[in-house]
C-alpha cells in the first residue's frame, strides 16, 4: 500500500517535473520564434528592395522611387557628431571613476546618476534637446542639436563599458609606470588607456548602434522629412534612417511596400553591424585577457 | 614599444574616421555632380527660348538653405515644389512636417523660415509672433477641400455637416443610425497640431464655430498625418476619416458632403462645403532671397501646375 | 627656471585633475540639468493650471477646450504597460530559467546572442512591424474594426522589454552560488526541485529587479506606441481599444507648441512625470540589484 502510494507520488512528481520543463521550454520557444520570425520576415520582405541604386541614390518622385542615400548619410553624420561629443567626455568620466574617485558618497551618486541616465526615456531626451539645444541655445533643428542630444543618450553606455575596460587593466601596470617616475596623467594616457582601447572601442561601437536606431530624440532636434543635399554646416538639418522609416510608414501614401521594408532592413543592418562589431571586439578582448 | 603600439592604434582609429568622412563626402560629391548634369539636361530639354534667362538665373542659390515646416496636407506638394525648385535654381530646400501648428510654432521659435499651414494663423499665434519680434506675412498658395472618406465596407454615400458633427462628437456611434449596417463607427481624426484637423473641427464639428464647446470625442483615434489616415481607412473596417484633396485616390471611398463630392471643380466654385485655403507664412523683413524666390516659384505658373498635379486647386 | 617648470607642471596636473573631475561628475550634471530644465519649464503649467484638475481631469484637450486632464493618458500608459508586463513576465522569466538552468550548453550559446539581437532592434522598426504585421492579425483575430489597440502596443512593448528581463534574470540565476545547488542535489533533490526550490527563490529579488527594469523600458517607450496604439485619449478598461500614452502625447504634440505657452509647459510637466516614474523604478531596482551583489 505504502509503497504503491510512494510510487504514485513519484510518478506524479515526474509528470509535474516534465510538465514544468516543457512549459519553460515552450516559453523559450515562443520568445525565439518571435525574434526569429520578425527578423526573418523583415529580411525576406526587405531584401528585394535592396540594391546598389537603393543605397546610393536620392529619393525621387515624392520619395516613392529612388533610394535612401541621404538618410544613410545623415545617420553617418549624426554618428560622427555624437561620437565627437560623447567619446572624450565618456572616457574621461570613466577615467575619473576608475582612477581618481575614492569610495565615497559622491562616487555612489555618480554611479546612481549613470544608471538613471540610461533609464531616462528617449522621448524625455528629445523634449530636453528641443527645449534646451534647439530653442534656448538657438542651435535650431540641426546636426549639432541632434548630436548633442544623442550624445547625452549614449553617454552611460560609453562610461560603463570604458570603466569595465579600465578595471581590467592590471594595477601592476600603473605601479610600474608610477615607479618609473611618470605622473598620474602620463600613466593614464600612455599606459592605462592604450591597454583599455579595445574596451573603449566596444563601448563606442555599442553606443553608436543605440544612437543610430533612435527616433524619438531626433524628430524634433535634427531629422528632416526631405533634405536631399549635402548639409551646409553643423547647423543644417539632415535626414536620418529611423525617421525616414517613420516617414515612409506613416507620413506618405502609396510608398511601395518593398521600399518601406527595405529601409527597415537597412536600418536593422546598420544597427546590428555596430552591435556585432562591438560584441566581437569585446569577446576577443576578453579571451585575450584570459590567456 | 608600448607607445608605438598606442600611437599606431590611435592613428588607425583616426584614419578610419577620416576615411569614412572622405568616402561619404566623395559619394555625395558624385551624386551631386550627377544631379548637376541632370539639372542641365532638364533645363536644356525644357524649351529653347527660355534657356538663356534660366541658365542665367540657374543655380544662383547654390549653397543656400531654406527650411520649411508645417502642414502635412502640404507635405507632398511642398516636397514636389522643393525638388523642382532645387532643379531649377539650386540651393537646398529642406521640407518638414509637424502639422500647421508645428510650422507656425517653428516660425515663432525661429527654427524654420517658412511655415506651411492648412489653416489661417490664430490671433494667439500672431501675438506670440509679435512678442518674438516677427512681422508675419501670409501667402495663399493653393485651395483645398477636405474630403471625408470611409472604409470600403461602409455603405453610406452622403452625410450632412450636422451628421458629421454628431459622428465626431460621438453622439452618433453606430452606422445603422445613419441608415447603414449595424456596426460601431471608428472615428479617425488628426492630432491637435494638424491644420486640417483644426479647420475640420471649426467648420464641421463645431458647425462653423456655433458650438464652441464641441471637441473631437475622446473615442476618436488621433493620427499623425493625412497619409496615416488613408492607410488606416484602407486597412480597417467601419472607419471614417478626413484628408486633404491632394490625398484622394480612386481606391478610397469618398463621401458626398451635403450632396456634393469633393473635386477640383466643386472646390473652385465653392459648392463643396468644406474647403479652405492653404497658406505659407513668412517673416516679412527677415525673408531671404531664396525664401522669396521659392514663394515666387510656388505662386508662379510652374508651381501652381505642380499643385494641380498633386490634386489641389490653383489660386489663379 | 627649474622651479618655474615644476610649478607649471603642478598647475598643469592640478588643472588636469580638475578637468577630469568635471568629466567624472558629468552624469550628475546632465541628469541635474535635465531635471532642472523639466522643472523650470513645467512651473508655468503647475502654477497656472489647478493641480487637482490636472490629476483628476478626464479630458485631454489641450488646444480646443484647454483642458489638461492626466487621467486618460495615465490610463492609456497603465493599460499598455500592464498588458506588456503580463505578457513579458512569464516569457522572460521562464526563458531565463530555461537558458540559465536547464538548457544544454550548445543551446545556451545560440540563445544568448539571439537575445542580444533582440535588444538592438530599433523601436521604430518594432513599431513598423507592429503596423504592418501585428495590427492586421489583431484586427482579424478579435474581429475588430481597427487593429491599432492597446493590445497591439502591449505585445510589441513586451517584446522590447524581453531582452532586459531575460538577461538580468539570467544574471541573477547565475549568481546563485553553486554550492547551494550541489547541496540540494546531494540531499537527493532532483534537478527540477533544485531549480524551483533553491535557485528561483534565491534569484527572486534579481528577477524582480529585472521585471522592474523591463517596466521602465516599457513605460518610456515612444515610437512604437505612437505608431500602433491609435492615440485616442479615452479612458477604457479594454485592451482591444485604441489608447493614448504619456510618451506618445509628448511626441505627437511637442512639435506644435510655442515656447512659453501653457501647452508647451504642460508637455514638460508630462516629461517631468515620466522622468520621476523612471527615476523611481531605477532607484528601486538598483536597490535590489545591489542586494544581490552584496550577498
């Protein structure tokens, strides 16, 4: 009797275990199917539109023909502008945190601010960029205003990855350099930063990936509906890929479907290119450290 | 040893930046010269007699920039104006949406030079402009009717202004109350930045401003552009929306308002009840050469013809 | 001469240090600047529009009736957010447990980069796919007139929050000391019993933080909801109707407002509220994450 009871109990347990195992597996499969489904569908629908002409020509006939070259170019300009602003600030900020800061309240507040900056919704950055850079500082809707807004947005990414890289530089390097009579600043620029370079590149590449895909911060700070020519200066507006996709999808009638999907695919490819490059550099870097 | 490696990496990095810069400007340079070539051929192809003066005026605005923003009703036609203008005169004309309110706000905030609007400037906006030290000039560039469109499954053919008002304030919520099938009405309106939305509100929902407390029902979907409304009406059922005449296409089911279909003719002879002017606002004194040239172009024969081709009614 | 040089050097290193310090606190400065700017611009709204009416007002009609009722926007945001979390939580935590505990190593190596791919898809692409793919499906599935609903937004936002939830939950699971597991298995518990009686409870606070951070991502997301939730400022309790969120309201209206006007100011007030909500969420989740690190 008792034995049979235990048997049943055990079988029940096994069934239950199997059930939960498959439930978890099922949940994972749903997630995977969702991602793969989306990406593959995007590739299938979009790849038809992608050609050299699509990538290298200006839009024609009310953006219903031709290519998306100005949008790609505008995104490149924004990326460069964003990096020029955020890279030095981000690196120095990480240098401060890792090389200078002591473990005190201020440092804790800094870290908390960084975490919070990465949590601030992108639309709030956009709102701030419009009110502060575009209107108050009179930069107008421009590459400058957009780059500054995006730079603020990706600063946390750059700071955290750079700091991680700085942390990985062994302390003995610093002591050796200092013992040889180098100043702290010399030690940082000549010894620590070069060692941390792969990590810094990773951070900037990941940051770029984020900046290139953002729409909400650029709608009101830089993105133009139509601007087919080379921008005159950093005070010019440019087109940008994510906003162009938004325009094609919601602001124009009768844009060919495959142009829309093609733009979405190009945007995804640009963003993943940076992400893949960033992760690849990081992985190589970590492997080398382990060796 | 170490510093050699460091400088190498930095050099590589900066080289990469420089190369990407060069590549992009080179590519653009190429596409620019391409553009220049087509410009010339377009000019010479046009007409022999006009060639000389055009050539003279041609590309005189090279390197200058004109920023336009505002009404999404005028978005497509502005884009057509801009590209035709750039082909003829050079320069860069940047066109943006944002809605009529957005364009006028940009003008006051000093972030554009010309504002497209599908409604007239409001007193409050005029005041704000004065406070900002702007003297604003109005140009009527085209006439437009606001077409009421429905999903293809809706069987209604004709609506009165009063019925439309009741639909948009959700007093009437079912198509059967209007003689259609038993289905809830999906109301689609524009967001508050839209001039079309505001004109429709005053003219139709508030019945020519007689019912000033009427606003779009909160049940109304608020979309960001004429195009978005067209797309959503096409793809969904039981929906009603409104768009500028320029966005009408044959595949859309258009409603007669007070028995009249919106067409270029019915807007011109004012028999279609919901029609209005489309405007460009410019700062009177600060208007640049290229801005003035653009306005002249738009009001000229070529500009008006483009307007007609885009489905609007010329002012002349 | 030599003394001068030394002094110059000292001044230089002092300046460098100060400069680096300035950069070090840049995040505080920027965050402070944003907060101060939001407050400064929303003061006009809060001082001239009755606060109580703002909090309890049921109409958002900024230009026609000049009524700034927060309730419809809050209701919209809550509805979409709640729906998204209900979808994302089981999927995210479930797959995190699977990836972290049960999956064979080879499968794990494939799944982890896939989750990272998910994290980088731009929100406008998600919105685009939502319009093109999901909205028609939802329309037909529930036999609706229109596919732009709160549910459409919830599903796509759930998708956007999944990478955050999965990767942080998985970190929490991985940080459970392996000696716990070994002890449990040594005592005769099965792998599954170990997972749900030892690992999951130990990682629960990390999972909570993960869900919170996912929540932060959902609350702040703009483009996706602007494109696919229909934006009607109604107060409803159904996921099958269009709604308007706080973020979409800012995005849809901030381009049209004149600097210094009440409407302009009201959007900054919305921005301030969003900022405070995400600040709170980050504050709490940070606490939980720190607790894991300490233990």
